[in-house]
C-alpha cells in the first residue's frame, strides 16, 4: 500500500507538491506474534500504524485485518468490528487522556462504545489492577498521575475490551528511562498473558529487542529489512540497519533495590 499527501500550493492556481509517506509497503503480521517497527523520524512508521488502525486510508492498496478489508473512508459504524479487535496506545500519555474524564470513564469507554456485555465497573477495576494501579484510581483524574502511571492507564484502556491486536505507537518516548523499563516489562507481560498480536513502533532498538519476536526496519517510507529479532540484531543485512544498530544507545536496567521511584510516589516523570 502507498500513502501520499498533497502539500500547500506554492503559488495561486499552481500544482500542489506531493509527499510520499509510504512506498508500496507489503506487510503481513502473524496472529499472536510481536512485530517491532523501527526507523528514524519521518521513515513512515506512524503512518503505517495509522493505516492499520483505520485512522487514515491508503492512497492505493488495501488493509486487511483478520481476513476482512478495512475501509477507513467509510462510516464509523462500518469499523465497529475493527475497534472490537484492536487496542491502541499513543505516544503522549499527557495528550491521549481526556482531562475532564475520570480514569474509570477513560478506561471503560471502549466497553460502553462497543456495547460489551458484563459488569463494566468490575472489568475496569480488574484491568487497572492488571497494569499495576489500585482500583481506587478509577475515581481520580489524569492530572493526579505521573507520566508512567498515565501510560498504564492508556494500556488499561487499550486492553479492557479484550482485543486481539494491540498497536503501540512510540508508547515510551515521552517517559524517562527508569519508568520506561517498568512499562516495557508490563507491555511484554500483558502481550503474553492476553495472547495479543503486538505491533510496536519505536525508534529505540533496545525496546523492540526486549519485547518483539520480529523486526521491520523502515527508511524513507519503505521496509528495507525484516526478520526475527535475534537474526536482524546479530546479522543485519541492510546498511541502514547496521547504521541504526551502531547508533543505538543501551537501555540500562532499573536500579537494584529501587522499591519506589518517582512514578510510585505519584510525581510527574
């Protein structure tokens, strides 16, 4: 599939310049696998995830999820089935949560929107506990939580309706290193426990190596290399992949014996 964008005209009645964000990308994702998409800013990673989530439509080509075509240009109700199958975690935990809504309403919104059966309040409390927050957090508001805690709330919202596909677009880039390590471990655990298919976008190879079975490397809107994580990291074939590996910082582990950090005491990270 391809995605192009028309820019602003340089002069009245002139032609509009076209930018190609994706060039004929062909990507298959196996059920219950974990795929990390890496590349520098502007490589097309987030555009690809937006197409998978039907938040945007390809200029050419098609997107299929679970064997069904996705029509992002159609009415919202026609994508009801896709919203039930997918959960999404965005980059910025400060912007992705509505400050006017309580955490309980935020996390439970997919249940109400999808008309899920069962006790919604009990499910919200269950999921909050799963991501490491107290059930009482449901009564509070986003501004009362740190950045790491907000991303836990976002994860709870993404999995509360028991999706099969989890899309995570740079979910750690707004967090500091010590908190990132904890969220990485949480993401890996939830992926296994919930039998999720995970697509994780990141510019951090260390994050992808910790969580994902496979890696796809993107450059200038194209996938230039893909393979099992261990194979790509040990024997990269494409020069661009070798450049990324050479420049990649190492993610340090959380300090030993650190029972409480800034996230735990409730300050912003």
